[in-house]
């Protein structure tokens, strides 16, 4: 069977409210599961790369006809969440140094 790719069009994130909610929910899930984490930039990149690999697999499964579209969305949201966490840490120069600040932060988002 010959593979014929499907082409997808960037919509410019015009209807982004659902995406932002999914990212917020994923962020909360990650914090509940793993707690507030302090890792090196390389470790954050490793986590993101691992999730990107899962996204690549979900896309391959979907494109070759036996994977659900929802799995692609789920993995893309996980990649986006980690990428945005990295952007936030670097933009705000967040450096781990206070455990009590972590607890205060958890209380504000849960």
C-alpha cells in the first residue's frame, strides 16, 4: 500500500481557548504526579525530547491508519506544556532555591 500524506493547515491559533485549557490541565496533572521539579536545562530538554518522540509515534500511528487522532492531540499538549514551562523558566529566570516557595506555588494552582 502506498502512503499518501495528509496535509494540515496552520490556523494561526485563532481559537486557542481550548488549547490553553488543555495545557493548564496538563500542567496541573504533571505537578500532581511529579510535584514542582527543579532540573537543569538539559534535563528539561530531555523530558521534552522524550515527549516529542511520543508525539512522533502518535502521528505515525495515526497517519498509517491505526492510531487515534486524540492521541496526537494528547502528546502535542504534553510537548507544548513542557516547552512553555521551559520558556517561562528562562523568561522569568526562575532558579530553584526555596522549597517553601515551591509549596506556595503549588497551593496557588491546585
